[in-house]
C-alpha cells in the first residue's frame, strides 16, 4: 500500500492536506495518515515522515484505503481539528 504524499495548500480557511485513511472504526471520525518528504539537512537524502490526523467525516463516506483531501478547521474535540473535504477517485 503506497501512502499518498503530503500536499500542503494554504487557503483562507486553513491548510489542505492529502492522505490515506487508515481507520474508520469511530462514528463520524476517520484517521488519516499524511506522508511528507523532506531533505536531510546534512546528508541531503530524501526522507519520508508521516503524521496521523483524526478527521471529522460527517456522512461516514471515507473507508479504509481511500485517498482523501482534508482541511484544517476549528477544534472539534480534544484531538480533532481537521475536516474531510472530499474522497479522491481511485486511479
């Protein structure tokens, strides 16, 4: 399974990221893994780093393995501050 790379786009409502759904067991919440690539400061090698975000999914549309677009929003709970923008089509 190839994780989607992090795409960070600054909009008026917060940053937008692209990632892969790794868990959908909660009600109206999915866990999305966002992978980013960065260059090592000394060696110059490209390194992959990831972070998991809890994302608000109002209609429970995203399933495990889906590639989704998420966006920052106001805090909805202790750990949830992202909302689902859309589920990207499979290529």
